């Protein structure tokens, strides 16, 4: 029988000891220096049913962010400007945990798609700069025939098409600047893009064969992606189910696909891609064994989740 590699307190203490060393001696740990690590996270509809709260989710992301910053990586996120959203949380965390001797270094890139970035105020930009955050403003795709100075509300097929194309462009640009990506939670329905945001980001990351880490603790679209990688066909990854949650979505999909000759919205294709990608390929790419990835899918312990992510990143990206 194959002996299971278990996470021990000694393993976890290793990373804690490194952090203490950095704090006390002010010596930079260069484990992930020069690496851009993206975090894909949004609120999950499953979180309360699983016995957690938004505070648990914020606590996990706080710890993940802390380890990534301490070990020298640049955080990458694509978000909005909600007052209590993750963009502002990441900004605060980066300001809090960046080394004091590197206050002028960029630690966090936040990608803003059109037309969201039109809402950025001068105060927002100054606050981000103070916290070591670099806002990346992504223009809309060419050929939309729109006024790029006008904010389009995400209402009606025409405007939703603009949002979908702009979000997709942002996600492609973000992916081209990402060395690894971490997923947790994620809304499943009633989104503004062509697919649930984390699903679209995960498909791009997997296609690029970069290290991808999927934590199923909070359910959401991340857990549906995990199910797909394990050969299942989640009902949530079907047009029928999505349309049952949003009565206007099916009409939008028809409109969207009528305007696109390629890259159409196709849930069957998404599920087939996940089914054929396999857990084995995910493991080969992210530096963890299949058993370790299974543990990452199912663990509810912050220390184990962080240990596994850091182990995979160290195996694949450390210099």
C-alpha cells in the first residue's frame, strides 16, 4: 500500500519559521521573487451552507496574500471598485505586509476592464499608489464602435456584449502576465461576462499550462471546476441551468453567439475540456501529487491549504 504523505506540524512550522526570520532579520525571502501570482476569488453562494462565512473567506485570502508577499511575489487580481470588495482588501493587505524597506516597490497589479476603470477616481489611484498597487486599465477590444469615454451600464444585450468582450480581453491580458493562479469560491450565476468569471479565468490558466491551485473549501464555481476535472458533468456548467437562474441569459447567449464566429459561449465545450484535462495533468503542472491536489480540493484547514499551495509553488517556480 502506498504510504500517504501527511502534512506535519514540522512542515507547517518551516514556513512560519521563515516568516519570523524575515520579520526579525529584515532579510527578504526570494522564494517567489519576480513571479506574478494571480488570485481568483469572489463570493460563493455555497459558503453558508458549508458552515462558513465571508469572514472565513477573507481570513484565508489574508493568509495566502501574506505568504505570497513575504516570499517576494507580485499579486495579480482582476476586480472592481466595490467598497467592501476584494480589490480594496488586497490593497490594504499589500500595504500591511510589504517589507518596510521596499515601500516604493510594486507588489500588486489590479486589472480593471472597460468600462469599470472609468469609475476610478484620482483619490483611488493615489490610494493604490500609496499601498504599492499598480492599476492596469484595459481598453475595450477594437471594433466595438463605442464611445470609450462613456460608461455603459450592464443592461440589455448590446451593453452586456460590450462588458463580456471587455472582461474577456482583460482576462486574456492578465493571463499573459501570470505565472501561477490560485482559485477559491466564486459566484456561479448572474455574472456580467460570457461565463462565470472564475470559470473563464480557470479555462485560460489551464490552457496556458501554468500552475493552478484549486481550493474547494468554499464551494462555488471552483468546486464545479474540480468536479469537471474529475470527470463529472456539473449541471451548473450547462446553458439550461444557467438560464434557469437568469431568465435573460439564454437570450443573451443567442445574441452573443450571433455576433461571434469564434470563441462562442459553449458550456458543453467547457465541460469537455475540463473532463479531458484530467487531475493528472493538473498535478504535473502545479508541482503537487494527485493525492495532494485531492487534499487541497477538500481541506478546510487554512494551514494545510497554505502549505500545499506554497509547496507546489516552490516546486514549480522557485529560483
